[in-house]
C-alpha cells in the first residue's frame, strides 16, 4: 500500500513539473498548447486531482516561479545495462551529485553525454483503451501521420491497452491526428526505446532494478529508461 502511494505521489510531482515547463514554454491555454494537453491526459491517467493540476498552472504563472531545466544523464548499471535518466531540476549541482551517488551505490557508473543515448531511439508513445477501436483500421489511418509501431500490451493493473509509437519528430502530428479522430489516449509520453536489449538472469535483473528504484526515488528524476532484456 505504501509503495502504491509513494508511486502516486511521485507521479503527481513529475506531472506537476511537466505542467510548469509546458505552461512556461507555450502558455496556460491548452487549446493553444499541445504539450499542456499532453500533460492533462497524463494527469488523468494517474488520477491526479484537478486542484493539483490547477495549482501547478498557477505556480507556472506566479511571480516566484521555479525554473526547471530538463537534463538527460547517461550511465551504466551492473552487467552492462545502459541507463538514461531524465531529470527536471532547479539545481544542477544537487541533481548531478545525487544521480552520480545513485549509480555509485548501485554498482554502476555515470557516463558522459553521448555514452549511452546512441543505444536508444526517442519515440512518441500513446496508450489507448482498446474498446471500440479496430487496430487494423487505425494502422492504415495513422501511417501517414508517422505511425511506426502499433501493438497490444498490458497495463499496470492488468488491463489490455493499445500502444502506438511514432518518431520523436512526428509526436505533434500523431497527437493532432488522434485528437481529430476524437481518440483520447490514456497517456501520451516521449520515451527512449532501446534498439538492442541485454539479456539478464533473474539475479542480474534484480541488481539492475535496485539501481533503477534508487534513481526513481530521487526528487529531481522524472523517468528512467534502460535496455535490460
């Protein structure tokens, strides 16, 4: 139960930062700000209360605005697993020190920029409820908007979901296409998808998972990606 609430609180904090960044970049009107609409979709997907969303928008417009910089850190976990760490921070010195400490305590190593990212492809990822949707028809309709992958998956609660992936450059086109078709994703994210995965034994996977968990608990860390198979 506590782990569930911790994860919920972490999601609220993560999306709150994303809202602030989106409002600062494109304004508070979701009709004119595609990034903010994406944040709203993701807020709904994790059950983020409306007052928390509104508070983040107000913070983004306030006089005492905290400026968050988005920084990507790269490194290796044990057993040669590549790790990407997306952060949103108002204190670079604190963040790099904490991320480096996580890698060290997890028996990994923080690398230089470019040391790991080449093993991943940045893609847009849209998750949809499959009810009322025909995957084959959608594939034909969305290919002109940058669709690269469409498949079925299982959500965190065991529910069936459809997953659409497109290139990073086509994220806006795909989001617009779904909106025009009145299809509302349960979430819309930019993710780093590994091009090659590293096979792991259960014991090795546990070593890597401990490092990932340690990173995800840091307040400045937004998301962690890996190429563990």
